[in-house]
């Protein structure tokens, strides 16, 4: 991931910090400011992954557009052969492109504790 993101300047700004990705275990969330930037980032991720013998499964890869100026672009259903979705669950939290979110309290922490316990044995 670090290699794929070298010299990558796109992403979102939160609290004055540029964020291009979130990672937890084998889940990765990428951020881009345009469809073309997302396509470029996915291509770069795929190229770097192949160098390590890994493949991105585009049928399992989902993209969510958050663009309030264009009503979240509901007419876009695919980007780079990946399905465009309106919401997803990340670490137990339901996140939607309309700003709605719902958190299952404790879920992510429970998962992390299970991971730590599993690594200890």
C-alpha cells in the first residue's frame, strides 16, 4: 500500500490532514476527489499488488461516490469495473453517501480483541 501511494497527492482533507486511505486488517478504503483519480489509484494499486503476487478482486471491490453538488451521481453504476454503491459497512459502522451513519457499538473493538487473542496463540 505504501508503495502504491508514493507521490499520491489526492484524497480528502480532514482537520487539515490529507487522507488517501484507511486500513484495518485486510480491508482498505481509498479516497479520491474524482472518478478519473479513483480509476488511476485503482490501476496503480493493482500494478503494485501484482508485483507482490496479489490480485485485487474487482467483483468484491465497491466504490461509493460522495458528491453533494451532483446529488452523489446516482447515474454512475460502475467505475473501473467496480460496482458503485450508496452505502457500506466498515468496521461495524453503516456509512452512506447521504451522510447517514450508524455504529454498532463495540463491534470494531471486539474484532480487534479477537485478533489480538488469536495472534497470542
